[in-house]
C-alpha cells in the first residue's frame, strides 16, 4: 500500500479512497510468540493531502483474522478483528515532539502502520472452543494432591540408610 506524492497530487483535491487486500508472509511471524499469522486482511479508507502543511492524513479500517495460539493446547485459533485508526504522514523532517510519520523518497507506505496497529490489538490469550488441559503425556503427568502426599512419604531406597545415621549420634 504505497502511494507516490505525484500520484496523490493528481487526485481530485488531493483526496482519494482505497480498498486493498494485504498478505503478510508467514516468515514475519517466526520470532513472534503471541501470533502465528494473519489472513484475509482488508484495509479500506481515505487519504487527504494538505499542501499547506505538507502532510497526508489517512483514516482507515482494518478487517481480518489473526491466527493465535490457544492458551491451553497451543493449537491455532482464528480470531476475527476490526480496527479503526488514522495516521499523519509528513513530507518533511518532523521535530521530535511531532506525532507524524516521516515520508521517505516522497512515497507513503501504509503497510508497516497497518502491521503495527494489528500487533497492538493482539489479545493476551485466547482459548479454542472445546480445548482441555492435558493431564499426562510422554513421560509426564499432572499430580493430584494425593499423589503429591504419597510422593512426599516416598524414600529413595538408595538413601534409606541415611535416616539411621543420625539416630546413633544422639
């Protein structure tokens, strides 16, 4: 989703509408633990160029599905979302306290802004419908309180003679 300044100027009054579908490659999510992917991302909105301030104002909505790991089973969960946002792009070097995005080479790129907005909306955890916690697996199991008490009373036979060691010292 890139727009060149020359193309924006050619639009009627510097205003334009956009409706695009974005694809984010799976490689983007390899190092992210809170999200496994995105699909069916649709971004639509309007842009308005203000030549006096040399700024582009963009209001947009994002719709799509996040693919998130289930908090219990780690299986993929499709999580629908809808985000409304806006961004201001500056065609000059902004000052530190200005909340605008600097445009490089007179080309506005909305894709990183869209990705950032989506990442800020990722929920802390989701649970897949019907997911249940596993109580045992290959070489492990969840202990109940009874099992834990039995485990506390258990003495390793290799160390059993040590309990008699201190009886002689008294």
